[in-house]
């Protein structure tokens, strides 16, 4: 699930970027079954520009995707404000 293409994009990034809510949900369920460590958490994985799925969904204005990501971050005991909203990429 964390396999990246030449741009460092995962299937998770692409689902968020294109607004594929059902695919994002399915990947989330699979990821929870595999029980990856927090450092490999889908919510925090970055592409080569340092962008997360949150960045992708925000740039493309997918409100439903953003809501899912926010709830999942909270459920994983991450700090959505810090880990999602204030996450830095190479542009800021």
C-alpha cells in the first residue's frame, strides 16, 4: 500500500487527489488490517514533494475526503491540527 511511483505518489495519494472516496475507504480498511506502524501511517505518508493525501484533497477541494482524513487522524490519536493542517511540504 505504500508503494510509490516516480513522483512518490501512493494509491492513497492518487485516491485523495482524484476524489475517489470509496477507494480511499477501502485502502484505509486494508491498511488497518495490516496494522502498519505509525511512521508508515497512510495519513502521514508523503510524496517526493513532501505532500500528504491531505494536501492533495485540499488542492482539489474534496470536502468529503478531507472529512474522512480528519476523522481517521483523530481515531488514530494523531493531532489533526498539527499532523494534517500544519504539515509542511517542500513549498512551505
